[in-house]
């Protein structure tokens, strides 16, 4: 079991490095396309917290969310993401994301409870022109969140 655990940890380390490089490349591409210098992305980084009520993030402006990462010890939550174009995801639970993740470059849902003790969800590449809304809702009273990481870039704030 020890050797397998070492392999799993190395794979996770490699995934995190790939993600870090992708974030830097995304910032470079956004600057090249818009010809507007982009500050380093803004980050929501929450660790080891129990949510007893909804967590919401609302952004107004032209922007891009390259990645949302959620690690939890249970599947007792739903996620809603809305942009000015409508629902991206509406009240989706972990199992729903898991079902659509196969062959989907924008959704990665993995049950890592047997090796690492948590459920892993990554949502990628969400673009918006005026509005972005993220809602994490516990469905059983409380939800332990090992990590919630949302990287976002706002190019220009606009009034909606």
C-alpha cells in the first residue's frame, strides 16, 4: 500500500504542476488577446472549513474562470454556475458531474476517498462577458471542505 500511495502522491504533484503552468499560460493568452495587462488572477482559497450554509461568489465584468477545484469528504452538496448566457450547471451534485466527466475536458470528478480521503471535482474554462455566479450548497446541513479553490480573471468591470 505504501508504494501505491507514493505513486498516487506523485501523480497529484504532477497534476498540480500542470495546473500551475496552465494558469500562467492562460494569463499570457488573455493579455495577448485583449492587449490589456491582466493582474495576477484573483483567487478564492478556502481550506479545512465546514460550511453550514451556502457559499456564493458573484462577479460582474468580462472575465474568465480557468479552474474551480473542490475537495470534500462527502458528496452532500450541489453546485450552480450561471453566466449572462444562462445556466452552465444548475443544482448539479457530485454524481452528476462524475457522469458527465468521462471524455469531458471541462469536468473532472474523481472519488479519491479510498486513497486520499476526499472527493475531487475540477471545473475548467468558464468564460463570461458581464456576469458570473457560483453557488456551493450543502444538502445535509453541513459540508466539510478540504479545499475550495477558484481562480478568476476580471478584465473589465461592468454594471449589469
